[in-house]
């Protein structure tokens, strides 16, 4: 048995193990919480002890200041009890802390004392401490006070309720306490903190004796219980057996689930193998259109993995971007249950951008309870079939076009033959009229010029008809040395009036000194005329500012002629598509103009090209090679 299998079979122990970890964590937390509380209590105890020591020191310093003020007020007076008793500092001190005030001379003899010794024995139970101050010229004032009274009046009431406050000496004897009967043994087990009192505490005014190592000690009256609560142990003792029983039940349940999973995986493996081996793409969707399942054929069809597809909502990534609205509407109808039972054709897009045609059949998707939860689709790729059908249809159309063109060629050849005689007659009549007018002595230049142009146009029409007959009879073009600039100018002269009527401005920019080329001038003229007419037709949809620029220039061993317009452009179409036979962007076009132009240019060993113009519009150009005499001579 492999390690993953053993781990899966031992998963039932996880709740028990986690419960044990949880119990240990709770116990550790309780212990840590107690330690944290004890540490917080200790920090608070230290802070309160230092604060109390500072308050007591401030109280003693304040009493020392009052004593010095009393000594300054008695300076120069005769020592007497009446003088002491009448001074306001004495009365205030006796009300605060003082037990008695004694005036001594230089030899420490009592000169005056307030109150009397019998009245001052109220605090004889404990040790008395003293404060002294010099009285000019040679006297000394001694104030006796009780440390117990200092603690009771110097320690705040809330602190006295929280702690037992004591003054202790170096022998650990209690000097004074806030409690009536302090017990050192009982308090020793409670948390306490001792801070040394800075400065002298005088115990005898005559010998200047001081209490060394006196300290202030604070003892907590009600310390926190430093033990785990018994309730926690009871809860833990009851929790662990319950978890053990639950783990055993979970183990039995897991074994049943594992057996069911093995059977389910086996069935799923068979089903997956059959679905992946099928040539039909399968997809499952819910009523919102979300993809629930796709097989491998579907993934190969759209070029995406199952992880990328499952869970997606419409719009889908394989929908064509230029038809999202139409596809979304059809998808909405299909999800509503209106999909055709005989299937429907759709156009999808592969992740690589390639378009494909598919046939989709939708059927209800039903769960184990017999409820419909969505739709199951079976998809067949019919791209190749559609391509073959389109190819066959184009072949039929091509045959039909060829038949019509053959008939058209025969008609054109017949027309060309029949038109030769009328054109010759027109030229002859024009020449005869010119001769008759000359004999009659008519010198009207307008009439004579019109007759001359009539003869020229008739002769030009005859040449065109003759070249058409030659082209239709598949004869080679007649290559003669010709000036391309003159050919272009003659072609634009024929189109000038038509362009003016359409509101199109013709701009001519011909390079000077363009060498002559070996070409059929009539056919090249027809190429220029066709390109300019196509540009003029494309500009009819433009409002104002219609412009066609025709230019020529020498580029290496070739002469290049450019025809550029500022119309809508090529719309992403390439020259191969535009020059294809029977392809036309015009509603009434035959789709043969550019194809014939390309054939004429290639018959002259040239190249016809088309591209988007830099400033907008279309740019058609063709290049013709220079004659060898020009190139090598």
C-alpha cells in the first residue's frame, strides 16, 4: 500500500489528534494566562511600591519644609511654650502628622515643648522618628512623628485596601504598618515587593542616629490563584472520551465512503475514457450558461484547457468578437429551451484566432434525482465540410462565370470587329468635312478644331478596339518604346470631365526625365484609367474633399506609378483578395477590373500592389521595368 493510501485510510485519526492538540493548547493557554496574570500583578506591585515610596518621601520632604518655615518664623524670639503654641505652623503640623515640637538650646536642653510630654504619648506603641531644623541664633527645633501615622495618612485608601503596607528595618522587623497586627509569617507566602527608602530617617534627635536599611514593603492581600482551574480538568476529562467515540464512528463512516469512492472512481474512469475517445465534443451547462463540464475533444476544438473553461459564464472566449450580440441572443434562447432539436450551425473562434464552423445539438441535463439542472451539448466540427461545400460552390460559380465571360468575349470580339468600320467611317467623314471646309475657304478655328479632335478620338477608339481584339484573341502585348508620363497625362485627360462631374480633384505629380519603357501604351493607359475610376467610385461615399493623386518616379530599375485617394481605404483587404477573379466591392461590379490590370502589369514583367495610404485612403501602385538600353546604356 502506498504512502498516500495509508494516509487517506488514517484520516479518521485526524479529529482525535486535533482534539488532543486543542486540549494541550487550552492547558498551555491557561498556564500561560496565569503566568501572564502573575507577571502583570508583579509589575503592578512594583509600580505601586515605587509610587508609594515616592509619595512618602514627598510627604517627609514637605514636613521638613514646614519645619524650616517654623524655624524661620521663631528666629530672634525668646523660647517659650506660648510662642510655640501660638505659631500657626505648629497647630497645622500637629493636625497633620506631628506628635510634638521641642525647642532645644545649643546644649540640647529643652527650652519649650508643645504639647506636653503626657499629651504627646498617643503613639508610644511604635517607634517615633524625628525632623530637626536650626533656629537662629543657636537653637534647634525637633519635631517628633509616628511612622504608623505617616503610613495611614500618606498611603492612598485604595492602595491600603489592596496591599498591606509596612516599614521594615534591616533585621526584617516591622517599624510601622497599615494593619493593626501584622503577621510576617502569614504574609511571607503572599506576593510582596520591598523598596529601600532613600535619605536618612532620624530615630534620635540628640545623637543624630539614623535607621539604616529601612525599606517600604507592599504585600498583596488577595493574590491570584496560581493553579489550573478544576473546571478545566473536568471539561478535559469529559471531552476526550467523547472525541474518541466520535473518531471511531468517523472511522467506520470513512470506510464506507472509501468503498463508495472506489466504485465511483472506477465508473468515472470508464465514462471519462469513453468521452475522451469520442470524436464529438461534449459540454454541460447550467441554466445560467455556466460551463460545468467539457471533454478533451471540446478543449482541442477551442484551443483551451478544461481548467480555463469550467466555471466560465457567457460571453465565452470562443465566441467571435464581431458577432457577440447575435451569439448572446441565440445563447439566451437556447438556455430558455428553444434550441432546435435538429441542431443548429454556429461559428466559433479558436484561441489562435482561427475560425471554425460547428454543428450544435442541445439536450436536457438531468441529475440523479431526475431533475433537470441544465443542458448537455454535443458539438461536431463541420469546418472542413463547409470548406469543401464552399469550394464546390465557388467552382460551380467560376464555371458559370467562365461560360459567361467566354460568351462576353465572343460578343466583345464581334463588337470590336463591327465597330472598326463605323469608327473608320467617322474618321473618314471627319477628314472629308475638314477638306471640304478648306476648299470652301472656311477658317472657323472652333469648327476646325472640333473636327480635328473628332478624328483623333475616332482614331484612339479604333486603336482601343483593335487592342481589345488582340487581348481577347490571346495575342502578346505590343511592346514599344513609350513615355509613361505622356501615357498617364493622356489617360487623365480622358477622365478629367468625369472627375469634375463627380467632384473629385485630380492631382498630377510626374517626375521629370522619366526614361522611356518598352510597353503597350494602350494597355498601360487602360490600367491607369481603371485605377483612377476605382478610386473615384470609392470616393462617392465621402462628403467633400475628394482627392486623387497620380504620381510617377524612378525606383532603381523600375518606374513606379502611384494612384492614391483619401477615401475609406482597403478595409483590411489585401491585394491578393482584391485582384481575385470575380471579387468586387461594388454592388454592380463584375470583379474583373483589377484582375485584368494585374494580368496586364505582369505581362509587362511588372508588379501591382495595394496598401493603406499614410494619411488615410487607399494607395494602388504598379511598377514597370526600364528598357535594357536605358538600364545598361
